[in-house]
C-alpha cells in the first residue's frame, strides 16, 4: 500500500471541501466554510487547512475545482470549450506554485445551448466527469445530465465529454417570486412536494404553449379567489417552475436518452425526479459532493504518470 | 346648456384623477396624488378635492373606479362576474353616502383565463368600457384588448362585454430580473426600444417551445462572453419578456381579432406594438387616462334616467 497521491479540493462560494486521496480512495477529509473571494488570501486559507497533511506526507499536488477559478476567485481559470472531457480539463487547468506545492485549478466549460447562444458552467463540469467515473455507462453514447439549483444546468454528454449545455434560472426565479413578488412574501414552500406541487407540474404541461408569464398569476388568483394557503401556493409555484424547466429541457435536448442523471441536492432531485417521471423519463440521482470528488480524481488521473485511485 | 351632471374619479394606488362632467363633456379636472390606503380617510381626501365643485354646483353624484374599491381601499366593491359590461358594473357598484353626496364605487371583474383558472382585474374594466365608448367598433363582435404593465391584462370583449381575461406578470418579472437577479443590477433599460429589444423579440419566438426559463440566461451569458453592454442586455430582456407575453397571449386568445387595442402607457404600448407587428397583428393605441374617464361616463350613463355626456 502506498501513501497519499494528491489533495482534491471543491471550493465554491460558501464551502471548501478538501480530500486527501490515495490509491485506495479517500484517506482523510476536511470540510468547512471557505468562501471564494473572502478577505483572507486564498493561499493562506488553503495552507491553513492542509498543513497537517503536508507536514506528515510531504509536498503533495493539489487539484481544485469550483468558483475558486472564477474571475472573482483566486486565479481565473479560463473556460474550456466544448467538447470537454477529463483530459481537456486537466490540460487547461491553471498551474500555481504555493509554498513549494503544485496547485492546479480546473477550468469551467464554455459551450452553446441548442440555439447557439453561449453558456458557461463552473464547478458542474467536475461533477459531470465524476458522475461518469461513478457510473461508467454515462460515458457511453449520448446522455442527459441535470444539476437542479439556483441556475439549473442541463448538459449533454457524448462519449464521455460535455458537448453542450443550457442554464435555466429556475431556482433563482423561484426565490425571486417567493420573496419579492406579489405571488409570495409569505414564507417558505412545503418541505416535501405535495398536492400543490403535483398541480403545478400538471399546469406546466397544460400551459406549455401559453408560457410561464401567462401561467404564474394563477398562484396569486387562487389565493385571492379560491382560498389557497400560502404554503400550498408556493408548492404550486415550485411545480409550475420545475415542470416548465423539465418540459423546456426535454423539448430542446430530446427524450431519446431514456434517463436523466440528476446531480445535487436530494430534496431538489426528488422534485425534478417527479417532474421527469410525469413525462415518462427515468432518473438516477447522484450526490453532488461524491461527484465533485470523483471528478477531481478522474481529472487527476488523466495527468501523465498519475497513478490511479480506487473508485 | 345644462350644468354638471356628475363627478368621475379614477383612484389608484398612486393617483386620484377627478373630473367634473357635464352633457358637453369634461368641465373641469383635478389630478394629483391620492394613494389608496393612505393614512388620511378616503372621504376626507375626496371631499377636500371636490368641495369647490360642490359649493358651486350642489350635491353631484360621484362615481369612482380603481383600487379605491379593493380590500385595502375605501370600501370593498366585490368583483363582478364575466360577462361584464357597463350596465353590469353600474348595477354592482357599491353605494355610499358621504356628507349628503351619493358616491358609488365600480367593482372589479372576476373571470376565468382560457384554462379555467380564476383571474381578477380592478381598474382595467372601466378602461375597457371606456375604450368601447371612444372606439365603438370595439363593441362589435369579438375583440382583444391588452393593458401592458406590471401585471399585463389581456381581455376578450364580446359584443361590448368583457367575457374572459388573463393576467401576465410581465412588468413585475422584468423589474425583478433587472433589479434583483444575476441578469441585472445594472441600471435601466434603453428609453426607446433598440436592436437589443428586436433581438429579444426574435429570441422569444425561437424559444417558444423551450420556454422562458431556458431563454433568460442568454441575457447574462452574452454579457460574460460576447461583451454585451448592460443597457443592451436589459433591452434584450425587455424584448424577450414582451415577446413571450405576446406570443403566449396570441396562442391562447387567437389572432382572429385581427387587431389588438392597447390601453395605457405610450412607451410600453410602443414596445407591445412592435412585438405584435412582428407577428402580423395590427394595433390601435388608446390612452389609459382617456379610457378610464370615458368608462366612468359610460357606466354613469347606464344608470336609470342618467343624462348622456358628449363623447
């Protein structure tokens, strides 16, 4: 058995998750807050977390992904163009040297949506590469992946590389409408999707032609006229938006994949899974954290002479 | 020539427009702030404005429309059901007596959108009745009317009565996205619609199937990748939303009307006019203020024995 091979880090706007990786898998981990763009220098934040590992195991290489590579992060890692696979991300990673350590930051990915408009992702690309490592059949043929969230990303994988994707502002729009519009200002949605959510999904299908602008106001009029409670109304709104997101994605990317891989928050994945099931599409759910780690390992392994890490 | 017949008032959330009406038309007018639901009692606000007219002409009847009849207004005037014409609105007006004056408040209208969901309007109904008075052909057959704004209302008039309508949250969503989302926070849109607006209209057509959620992010990605300026991007967003609103309305209400009557703000009517022209639909623009006054006159005239006012 050999010692640690490298340190993997997923560094987003609110978290820093570090993993000490060896051939047999993860040896140790440190998870905590670590906002990109905070006042403390990124190098100092990183070193304060990994120093004990370095002291014990020597100068290990470090591979980071996420918003740490954004314009407002540590060093900007320019977007890799589609098609982008593990080797492309490794090749275009930005290299730094910090106190004798080799640190590399994975780039984001720039692509086009189905209408030719530019689109960008940063952080999701490592998760997608990781999803393929965890479920190798995702690396075969054409596959559709979805990251639900503030900016939901729908990505197409072809033979293991990201070939195109599309951002939907579903989560951001839900939060805006709930917290700042005449539809909401009433507190949260139900913790688990209920009858309101199901009704919202149905309405999203019925209103596909009329569009979201003409569907939204029902959230308010039913409260005024039909006595809907606020929590029910917000659950309806969630169904309306997620249903519209899923309907629009399937219209653009097609259903032929037969299955959508959902990466991320389990509660949101549950909602997206229901919306997709309604339209006859199966899902497989993967943890965003597991995918990010597996992606960093996969990207590390494509490096020349990099030894492999057990799955 | 006779003296004044009645006082008409359009009382909204931010304005109070009062008109002294006689057989020959408007004799005098007082326009000013007068927020519904303000601390000062509504009766006191009204009397302070019209006292000079009453002193001179005696106890004239007063007919009011707008948010003054809402739950948070002076007295709630319950919604009239569709179909609703001038006589229906007069019959269901709520009557008050204030210092010897007969005051009546026009109800809002409750209807159903094309999918059977309830919808409500308050204030727009008087403008629609007024549009028919100003352009009598709108009272013949089936006509489509649009009030652009925070909550755009699309209404169908059949033989002079409102038979159904649909609220689209177009203006509210634009303001939310401009002021509170990752797309905006950059200042205003262009004062007059330009190339960005035209591109937004085109994109709204191309993305009808994908839907708004999948179209919005281009507003940001083009700023990040293609160097769009903020004003251009906001003009694009305006075109995207107004184009989606118009497309959804025509999909639901059909184009057979051949023409849409636009009531309200001229700058917004200009944008809606361009969006409708792109889809081959002619428009006629009417002033919201003129329509509200004409509507109050028309509703007043349906009263038993009420003498008529010149157009």
